[in-house]
C-alpha cells in the first residue's frame, strides 16, 4: 500500500511539474515578446567632420512620422520603416536600424558629403559627391568650393559637379581655386586664393587642358613678375594664356 501511494504521488508531482513547465514557457515567452524599447542609441559615423544631422533632428523625424520606438513593444517596431523615414532627410546618405538584446533601437547614420555650394538667384544649396542636391544646414557650413551667379541646377549637377570632383582629386587646384562665378552664357570665371587676379575660364569645355596651361604659366612667369602683375588671366581661347596688366 505504501508503494502504491508513493507511485501515485510521483505521478501527481510529475504531472504538476509538466504543467508548470508549459505555463512558465507560455508566460515568459509572452513577456519576452512584449518587452518594450528602453531607448534610442544614435551613432553618426562621420560627426567629427560634418554636423549636418543632430540627434534632435532624427528624433523629430521619427516622432512626426509616428515611428518613434521608445516605450513601444520590441516585436511591434518596424526597423525597415524607421530606415525609410530617416532616408527622406536629404542630409543622410545611408542608415542602418537594428534591435539590440538590451531592448534598445540602434541607429547608425552616414551623412552626405557636399563638394560644392551654390549661391544663385534660383536657390542656395549643396551638391554632394554623388551629384545630388542637398539643402543648406542650419547647424553647419561646409567649407567647399562656392559657385555663384547664374547657376542652373542642371549646370551645377553636371559641369560644376565634374569640376568640383576634379578639384578634390588635385591638391594644387583644390588649394588654389576658391570660388566659381557663372555668367548668363554659362561661361566661368575662377577666383583664386593666391594672387589678386581673376581667371577667365570661358566654357567648361577642355577645362583640364586650360588649367594645365595656367599651371605652366604660374610656374614660368609668376616667379619673374609676381602675383600682382596681372588683373585678369584669360584661358578662354584654347592653347592661349592672355593676360591683362594691372
């Protein structure tokens, strides 16, 4: 009789333990899935060089689009939707959004890289290194080549974009050319950093060849006459450097 009681008790205990395991699995599984987001971790990868995007800007965008994740259940947070919302900001080139085991949503942001600033009657904006238009920032001014005058967007995104890329890859001209002025016929005048003269480039056709002639002129003539001898150096006519004395 004692053995029978022990057997029955063993069966009862085993059954209770099985029920406990099932209930605990359901309960804790439900709790894990419903854990809420404890915070937003934002990393702007190139923030030491540029300051176009702030944490406040990103939080504002997410709240405005009603996808701000903090205090929302982790399993209901759509990271793809958050990326989509943030990429609408014209200052952002790339974004990665993912969940962490500690119930945080992490944003990794890469800002756009401007290479040209346009100040014209039709608008003020940057051209980035992919040839796209990006707006000016209220937080930060990039020290890049400035183009003014009659600058149309198509001219800026094609001819001036190509010119700005050329300057970026050429240390001498990148340090020498500070501004570009475009007239009504899309002819270009360059303003140098060194020397009190204007450089009439004319059309953007063959600009590399024209600058090669100018560099040779700088190397051969300027050491003899000085930087202030001429007020205008005209490269408009191919294979010619025509100078106007001050």
